[in-house]
C-alpha cells in the first residue's frame, strides 16, 4: 500500500453538519490501523505472538459489532424514510458489501494457521482493499443519508445500540482499541463524551490492560 493510500485510510475528520460522525471515522481509521499492523507483523514474522493474536481477535470482534448494528439499526431506519431509488441502491450496496466481509475474515483465519506468509499477505491486501472501498463508500454516500433523513436523534439510536451491544465488558476493550494511536485532540473529544466514572475506568484500568495484552508494536 502506498503512503497516499495510508493517509486516506486514516482520515478521522468528518464533514461539518448536524450529526457528529467522529466515532464512525475514528472506528474506520482503527480498522485500517489494525490491518496495517497485521500486515507488518506478518512481514516481520511476529504473527505467532500473543499481542498479534490479541489484536486480530479484537479487530474481528469490533468489526462484527460495528456492521451488525449498522445492519440491524442504521440501514432499517433509513429504509423507513421516503428514499429515492438511487438512495435505496446505496443501502443495498452497504448490505451487499457487508456480506463480503465474512469470507475475507475466514480466508485470513485459514491463512494464519498456515506457514504461507506470501499467501497471507495477499489475503490481507485483498481484504484491506475491499474494506477500504466499503468505508469510503459509506462515508461518501451512506452517511450523508443519515445526516439528511435521520439527524442527531437517529444517529443517537445507532450509537446507543452500539453501547448496549458492547456492554461494560465490551466497552473496556472498545474504547482503548478505538483510541489506540489517535491524536490527543481526538482522544480528548471522545473521552469528553463519557461520564466521569467511565473516563476514570479508561485511564486507570481499561487502557493499561489493553496495552498489556494487545500492545501497539506489530
């Protein structure tokens, strides 16, 4: 992957509007970050380390929850609106693109248990290309529909469901995973959305545990 591609994949600044999509953009950047780390670990021969395995497990959990709640909440809410045919086509594409993710994960899981490093790199690159295209499509076409038809209240329904699905135990992994490698400004903004007890848990327990188990070095 080129440097230009990496820069685009790591976009975390959503467009201005009534809906604050910061969490979505940061999550998309986190997915890209983890795939880049997996590829680097593969190149360095570090895939058998507990940290690399923990990062891959966290990635797959977070990706599953992210898309599960989109399919269960976000797209159905939009379908209830009086959408134009071209807008319905966007939602159909979102669901179709989600259906392609499972096979990619299975291919990488299969390659991880083999010694075929070159094959694993190809699998990672193919998945990175597919997931990146989906995330850009979502940002450019689907999120504007959320802004137009759902607004802050509809978006809140989605984020509330994410929190409930994660639960306290899931949140202990989700927040450090989400904020890993982000700027101080992004961290301050997202942590500022939390109640003080959650911020305390993040700093004292959740983040230290995350870095002990998953770390940041590929």
